[in-house]
């Protein structure tokens, strides 16, 4: 008995291919194909004014197969992960997760607008692995010294105010169960590699 191997269907359209790629990299079910271009996402986004494309525009570019333009956009890097857009989306699209998927693809291919976003993410993740949480003062100092050193003097009064009111600490604090955190992160890496 001969068993025929079935190949996955070939998607000819660049937009459909890129949509499938982003969808496959999105945690859970993205529902990205359900976007009706209503603009609720951009209208509710607190950082939309800093984005070169609103999320709605990014989704239209994905459908149009404009892969390079999407990956080089600053939009995913400006996403605050606040989930305002997700809550307001009438189609229940997991917009924040889609932004993470785009960042993942861009990082893998080194196709991002600048290294500011990936560097910030790297410092943040490094602190989370080391301490189990972010250390605001260290994160800000390291990031701004590397990318925006001339802005640091202007931030000093705000830093003193935050310190005075107990909102930031001079030294990092560590969580107690870091071994459990490391086990979780290791498993997440294994699952990501298996995808």
C-alpha cells in the first residue's frame, strides 16, 4: 500500500502568505483576518500619535503583503501592551499579541526601524530573568545612557520626585522564587522553539 504525502496548500498571494505568517506567530487565536478597518484600535491607543502607522493601517499592510514596510514600522515597538485596543475591538482581535508576533518576526530578521526597541526589550528581559522583576531606575539609566544620553539631565527632577515618594528604589529587589521563574522561562523557550 502506497501512502501519498500531502503537501500544505500553496498560498500564491503575498498578502495571504504574510497574514498566515503573522497569524501563526501570534499566541492563541489572533482573529486578524476579522479586521473590518473600523479604527477603534488606533482611536483608543495612548501611543498612536508616536506610531508611523495605526494598528488598523498595519493590518491593511499585512493583507496587502507589504512585509518589509510592516517589519520596519515603529508601530509594534510603540505598543504599550495596555490592551485598550483589544478591549474596544468589535471583532475581538488580539491586537497586542499580533504586535508581539510582528516584533518577533522583525527581531529574528533584524528588520526593525532602529535598535532602540529591541535594546529596551533586551534590558527589560535581562532584569526580569535576573531579579524576577523590572528595576525602573536601572532600566531607565541603562537605556537612556545608551540611546538618549542628552535627555537624562532633564529627567533628573522627575527621578528625584519618584524616589522621594517611594515610587522607585535605588537598588533592585529580587523575587523569592526565582528558580520557579527560571523553570517557567525555560519551558516557554522550549515551546517557542518547537513552534
